[in-house]
């Protein structure tokens, strides 16, 4: 037995049709993004004021950091995808997805730092992970390009004599 999708009443469907239409969402993407950011900032201001949080203005800045990180991550991943497709490089989508995750993770950590949380364990784990990834890539590149590096060094040494 399959579950039927949730259907809105006809009045609500006609009200939300402009928001659910992909063409209109694409045409007005910048306006929709601005409305989302403004609504998020307003909610963070209302919550920090309503709950009487000291230095509550940092919550609004945190929202902007998170949205800025998401926007930059999306831009970077699209640039990487387009560059890999234009140059016929395989694996561009995987690299773009990895870059997206790294940028979003970094912006989330920056947001946590901004609101006063000290995610030292998470930051240390991320630094260890990035360091080990860099070491693994350096070793793989070094082993893979060993012959090329030897030829370059031979050429440099021959010119030096």
C-alpha cells in the first residue's frame, strides 16, 4: 500500500501556486533569497529580544554568516562544475560537492564561534581531517609523479653544470 501525497485544499493551492511554480521561483530567485534572509534576521532579532538574550545582536550576524556561507558554497560549486564540464574533466561534480560541504562546514563553525560557542573539538577534528587529506594527496601526487620529478631534476642538474 503506497502513501498518497498530501494535497492542499484548492484555495491554498491557488494561493501558493506562484511560490511552487519552478519558473517563477527561478525568475525571482534573488527576491526570494532576500526575503528569506530578511525573515531569518527578523526572527533572530525577535527571539533574542523576546528571550532577553544578552548581546543578542550577534544572532543576527550569525544568520548572515550562515546565509553568506551557503551562498558562497553554491557559487563555488557551480563554478567548479562549469569549469570541469567546459574542460572535459571527469569528477568535477564530486569535487564541487566536496567544496560545498567544506565551505558550509566552515561557515557553520564560524557561526558557532560568532555566537560564543567554543567548538574546539570539532575544529580540532576538522583540522586533523584536512591535514591528513593534504598529506594523503601530497603522498599520492609524489608517488604518481616520481618519474616526472626525476626528469625535471635531471634537466635542472644538467643545465647547472
